[in-house]
């Protein structure tokens, strides 16, 4: 029996991209992109949204 043993796996996560608010920071959005995507293409798209008071963090 393997009671008490913990299997640990190392996961490496890429860079977190942040789309900073253009106005007063009032809200956050955590954007989970798909596997195999690093989030950089999403950050360019999300910068064009009319959300001036929202910080978006791509995880």
C-alpha cells in the first residue's frame, strides 16, 4: 500500500501576460487560455476591448 506517499510532478508555466487598465483600476479578469497557447496572441486581442477600468491577466 502507498498510503501517505504523495506523487509530485513538476509543471512549468509560461509567462503571465497582463493587459493594464487605461483608466482607474476597478476590476480584474483572469483569462485562462488553451494548452499549447502562451497567451501573447490573446493579449493583443484583449487590449482592443473597450474595458478601460479592467486589468486582464492571461494565465
